C-alpha cells in the first residue's frame, strides 16, 4: 500500500485517499484543541449573542426552556487576598454562570435554558433575546412575567402587571401556557391601580384592582407576594384608599412599589 500522504507535483492528477483526509482532519482538531488551551484568545466557537453557559445546580435534571436564577460566576477570579487564581483568563474567554432553582434572593436575575441540562452539568441558556418558555398566566391581558412566589412554598414564572420579561405572545387562556417572552430588554411598566388593605405609614398592605373600579383584580399583584407599599413624599394613606402604584426594579432587591401623589384622584 502506498503512502497516503505522498506529495504531488503540479499537473499530476490529485487523488484524495480517505486515510489522507482523516489525517488532515485529526491535525486540524488537534490544532483547535491546543489553540483553545492557550489563554489570550476568544473561544474557537463563540456562543450566539444573548446565550451564556450555565451550570445546573438546582439538584434536578432540567428540560429545555426551564428557568434557573443566577447566583454569580461558576469560577472564582481571585482568592481572599485578591490574588489572581487563574480565573481571570477563564472569565475573559470561557466564563460560565452558577444556576440555581428560582428563589427570592435573585430577583430579575434568571436565564431560560436552551437545551436539556442534567444536574451538575453545563449547558446553553438565554439571558437576552426572545425565547419560548412556559408562563403561568394569571390574567390574559398581562404583559410581563417575573419569577415570583406562588403564594405557597414554591417559586414560579408568573405573569403580572410588572416583570423582568415582556410577554410577546402566549397561548389562549390562563394557567401554565407556552409563551414567547423577551429577556434583557426591560420596559418600565406604567402605573396601575390598587387598594390599601392594611398596614401603616411606609409599609402599607395593598391589592391590585381593576382600572376604574374598586374591584380586586383576580390573580392581580398584592403585598402578599410583592411586599408592602410606601407613600410618595409622606402623603398620608388609609385603609380602603385607592392609589396609583409606581413599580421600580432595583437590582439585587427586586421590585419596589410607591404610591403616586395624585393617588386619590382615581
């Protein structure tokens, strides 16, 4: 058998044996592996815009389009004394995020998986862009979704008048519905009406109401899951007052709610 890598001269017919092709392929793969181990350069296969690597530390195997909240980077950059421990190069070119089951400690800080990820494994997730995901629709007119308490012991991706994700479309009906949402492009929600149900200055309890009425909105937001309401500029409030509520997202804290000056002009 002849040498599959034998050189050819100009004008000779070119035959390309399978052994030669495989040798070239193996050499190319080896070069790419070695290039990937050298710091100081981008990934040989960069992720699409809006996609990140995340490790599933929820404790369960998760299907595609599940939600994980983000609890920092997977690798430390520096030790306790501020010395580079080799994580800086990883961060520049190969960073990954630590994903955990949704909870109250990371409001608005979540990703949607773009592929199944077994427990403890790395996979791709969307942090910005448009993606399918299942949303628990409370009211068909809701335009936003957020990882919120389900009112019991768990956390779910619930629709509402405010949220970190904008709902572009969802299946008809309420309950768990497939939806298309936009992540990473937070729109400042408009004010919505609510009724004071209890509490005191600086910490009023409230429930969302149907605009133009005194009727509580079915499945609406309330202080039971969102936290209490503060008044603006110290304007006095009382039980059964109707107010306009201004939501504001504070990174690391979550959604806060303040009553407007013109609240009782409803």
